RNA sequence: GUGGCUGUGGUGAAGCGGUUAACACGUGCGACUGUGACUCGCAUAUUCGAGGGUUCGAUACCCUCCAGCCACCCCA
């Protein structure tokens, strides 16, 4: 193999591309129904943006970013996630000044330098949505309902919604302390990773898959019991709204997120069908992020969907795209007529294919079959002379005549369709 | 960054020291001189991820490298 794509960067070939289009179109439809508008932001930002938003000490910033110095000597980074860039744009264009509430969605590639595996790539794609400017738990519930609708519309019932609350800067430090002191006495029984986590991020111990650690952390205090009264009220309201709209969910007080900016409500859509990658969509509230980036103090909440992971779940479903008519020609003389007929039909909105290279009739018919054309027609000297031809419905071989004009063909198809 | 597994055509693969490198699918052409699907025929890897070594001989054994996959870490 002479030249290959960069490790972890994939080509999306035509069959899979149809699946992606289905995912993207469904997202657009559902999001726009909910009043969200698309925002397109660059795939590259100043490195500082991600350090300040995602958090300097997170794995993403510490070891997974595609960061380099451009020719002007500036440190730039290929976006590892979408929210930071959208918030930067919101602040830069003062979108909150025209309308205190912004409802935005985006889709596109993200980049993280990780070892690729099933459902995880160095260039991967996310579809995300954000609401800024609303403190009320109603916004949390709408975002969760919209995410749930997306999965319903896409035809996936398997992933389930898990929610949690991480508290706010008021109550989280106290919880961290309580968790640390509880785990301190049992640290000896934990796995090596968890011993490290104890120092770096004790919340992660709750998420460990090692049986011994699960056992040791079983009685650890729950975040939900340490929420301050306003965070507790907020979480209760979110649950109440979800109940009100009959949105199914479960509470997972051990759920941890990888980005520092999350506050209060966090959530994941999880599945057991993707090996070790269980999250197919995730998000949460980020009330401190915008001010942290130098904007006004306005709250936000949003999520991101992993497109590759959804495509994997959709893997067995077929999406097809086939022509309405295939025009076969007998000789070079008929190809001019076939070509202008095809051109007219295409302009009228019918999907038409014809032979490009003067192949044998047999080859042309095989191709019509292979493309799954609904109808075929053969144009030879007789057809040119009479101005009409016999059309064949490929599914059952039914033949009928029609004039070789755009109007004639349309009315034939119309007639045969009913 | 760490570990495990695997690299034979467009694809799925058999072969595991000497073969015309099996078989199947796909693709192309033809049987049918104006009609696809089913059937049949023919064609389709001078070569087995790359480089080196062992050997009279290596796709096969050994080493190195590269790539892919899966898992850990972490995450969508």
C-alpha cells in the first residue's frame, strides 16, 4: 500500500455515507423542530481556549490534543470537542446581546490523539446542541427530551438515558473531601489505577470496572447526598420535568464526566453494544464556562452525540439510493438522444442513469439491475424513428410503451405507480 | 503511553517447508445477432504487509520494522 490515510482518520465510503446522512438529517430535523439554529465554527482554535474550558489537568488537554505552532508562531489546536468553540463564538459576536437565550447546534469533526479502537478514532464526528442563558431546569429537560427524541427518530431504542448532578462550586468541594476521607482508609485494596486516581480525581474511582474497586467503593458517599439546597432543588425539578414528559431515565450517581466545566446536571446515553465504548451521547450543564472564557456570567447546557458510534449501532440497517430509470442504448447514434432525454428527466427531478461507454446491451441491462433501477428502457433505431419506446418495470418485468419525452415518461411512471 | 491478537487477490478465506496459491463472493466479457435477475462458460494473486536471516528451496520457520484490530488508560 503506497499511501494510506493517517492513523485513526477514516474515509466514509458511499454506503456508510448514506447512514451518516440519515443521522445528520434526523438531527437537523429534530433540533430545528425544537427551535435550534445551526452554527458553524472553525475546526481549529487557539490552544488557550481549550486549556481554559476543558481544564488544564484533564487527559484531553494533557495528552490528547493535536496542538502545533503555525507559521506565525501561534499555538493552535484542532478542536477536541465542540462546546468551547461555540461558546467562544457566542462571546466574540455577543450573541447574548440580541437574544439572552441562544439555542445552537453544530456538527463536524473533532480530533483527539488517542489509540484508536472500536468506536473511537483520532478524527471523529460529533453532533452537538447547546442552550445558553437559561438557568431554569426546564432547559435541562428540553435538552434531554430532544436527545431522547433524536434516538427515537433515528430508530434506536437501545441506548438508555442516565442522569446525575455534579453540584456546583458551592457544594462539590465538600463532597470531594467527604469522598476522599471515606476512601482513604480503603486505599490499600484498590487497583493501581485507582490509587493514582485517588490523588488526581477521586470521583473516577466510582467509575472503575475492577471488581475489587467496585466492592471497596460500594459504600462511598453519593454526590446526590451532598448537593446544596439549590442544586438539590434543581435536580429534583429536572427529574420532575422528565417524569412530566414521560422521558425514561435512570439515575447514576457514580457517573463521571471528563471535562472540568460541567456543573449540576450531567447525563449520558449509554449502550452495551459497543464494546468498551458505552457512551453514544453525553453532556451536561456548564454554568461557569462562559464567564470563565471572559464572557458574561450566563449559564449553559448541552450535549454531543458521537456520530461514528451511532453509525455502528445502525450498522445492520440498510439505506439505499437507487435510480428511477436506466436508459440503455443500441448504438452510438442513439446516445445523443438518450443523453438529452436523460438531461431533461434529471432537470424534471427524476433520477436517471445511462451507459457511459457504449457497452453491450447485456452489460447495460446488468448494470440497470445492479443499480436497482426501478425502470429501464432500450433506445434503438426503431424507438428513434417512432418516438416511443417500451419501458420495463424491473421488479416484475412488466412492459409498457410511452413516448420518449419527459412528459410521456412521467405520466407512464405515475400510471404504473398506483 | 501500555498490553494481546492478526497481516494471503476488490472481498471472505484455504494452504503452514517443494502446489499451476484451493474454494466462494464480487467484477468484466460471452452463451442470447434488441433486454437484467436463474443457469452455464471464460477471464480475473508472476505472488502471499515490508526488509533481512535460516535452508538446495520459504507464503509457511526466525528476527526487525510497518500496518490493522481489540483491550487498558481515557472518552463521543
